[in-house]
């Protein structure tokens, strides 16, 4: 996290359908084995006014269209305590709502007394409603309660002195009553142990969003008393994302893009496309695209559209180097690692791969590996056709759409 930001415990709120879907799909089941964040294909950011402050300035906007080109969701700070408001929330919420990002606000829980949980909830609900957020519309992820350590005078962090489980429960109950949705919890196991005496029962029954940084392939520890594993993982506070000036919190979702959309008011704000799954023995243009992208990463493989032994070997080698399961199958996680973000001025085999897919979708133009004005125009036209932000940048969502069959 940002060094001036406290350590966060977040509670997101989902509709009834979400809990059932997560259980049925196994999203909230403990992992069989640990995996690094890079192995999870559905990614996002969480931001506040801190992400608009850089080198003495406090007015740096976020380019949410660029963020949306390589991410799936965003959580935005809205309020703090019983009266605080984030100065950038309304503007960021409006801008994010115009992109393909699934979104939700969060509230920083800052107890001043042992009985102000419901008052904080009413302040939060009033603020997000004023910004146009309702909690159940298409594209709206569950709202988030952020309970965390507070900055200490002279540096460091301390447990909130007035924090008590009944306050947290009161906040959750009030938000659920007002928005008609059921909470998901984000926390750290260490926070619950240190600040709540290891009693995380207040979070039992809720899907969890857990934080753990710098842990390599060690996923977040289970929260004492909560009885389940994580749904979201916040894995760094020092991420780099095109469109955001400076370090930013990065997150992954433990599930597919379709499962995440099920949490977002029943669907995404715009039609989404899933990456195809390719295996040994398959043939076709999608295989040739993967081969071109492998070549762009330095792997010697012919772009002949035949998923034979040489391509299987190249895929496994790439997956191993990317920290993915080296099974030779090209699924969503491998596609996301393999397909780079492309924009005007880029050159190479990856650009050629994108140009070939544009041609397959009926857009006439060169397949020379040069991302010039003609390619940029074709990308924007294609994005408009498939209801994606027409920014001329080939990010993960545009790649997925290009790889769909014409």
C-alpha cells in the first residue's frame, strides 16, 4: 500500500445470487495449492485521493479508459468515519462508469466511539447514492467496508481503540438494510489476530477479500474464525498501471471474468468476451494468433495454425517463465500474460497478430506488424462495433474480443 495509507480490512457487499454462485463455482473454496498473483487472470485496482497526489500536486487525474484496457474492476474510496468524504470519489465514479470496468465504492471505518457503526453506514450510503451508485445496477460490484489500522502519531500504525465487533456488525446490517445486499469481507489474518483478539467470527459467512504483500506464491492466510478462504487478493501497494501516475494497489479475483460479472448487478455494463481455450491438436486462426504472440516473446514457433508438439513445448516454456501452471493449455491466464497492451507506434509480431485478427473481423488493412494510423483506426472501429471503449488501445478486453469468432 501507499506508505501514508493504513492497512485495510475491506468488506464488500453482494446480492444473494452472488453467494450461491461463488459457492457453486468453488470461488470461495480454499486453494489446493498456492499460486502467484500473476496466475489469476481477472485483475483490478483500488484507489483514493492518494492516487491523485504526486510530486506536490493533488490534482492529477486518472485516465480510467487506459486503466480499463488492462483491468476488469476498480474499488474507489468514498467516505471515512461519520463525516469524511474523499474529494475525488464523485469524479472517479462518474469516469469509471463510462468504461468497461466493474466498480464499487468503499468506506474507511474510523470509529470515534463504540456505538457509531450505524452512523458511519448511513453517511456512506448517502454519499454513494448522491454519486449515482445503487449497489445492484449492471456493472456495480458490491460496496466495500474498509476496517484497518490507523496511522499513529510519529509514524507506524495502531489498532483502532474504539473498534468492537458489534460496531462492524451494525455497519454491515445498516448497509444491507439500505442497499439490499449482503457483505463480503476483506481483511488480513494478522489484523484480526492483533486488533480483534483473533476473533473473526463477525466475518463468518461472508466471502473474503484478503491482503498479503510480497508473498510470492504464498496466498493470504485464512482469517481466524471466518471459516473460509479468499475471493479477492490485494497483493501489492506498489503496482504500476497505465493511466495511473505512481504506485497503486493491485488486486486479483479468484474466479473467471464471467463469475465476476455475476457479482456486478447481474452483468457488465457492456458486452464482454471470454478468451478461447486452446489445446494440443487444435487448428485455426486463434492458434496462429497464439503462435505469433509466442514468437513476439522470443519463442521459436511457426505461425501455421497447428497446435502441435512444438507449440505445446513453447507454451509450457512460456508458462513456466511467467509463473503459470505449465500444462501447455492456453486459457485466460495464459492469454493475459501472453497478449501485450498495444498502441500507436508499436511494432512486431504481436502487432501483426492483432492486425490479422482485425482482418478476420472484416477490417481491411496492412498486416505488416506496424501500429500506424490505419491500424489505430481499425482498432477503434472494431471496439465501437463490440461496445468497448473506442480508445485505439489493444488491451486485454480488446484481445478477448478479437479472439472471438467473427
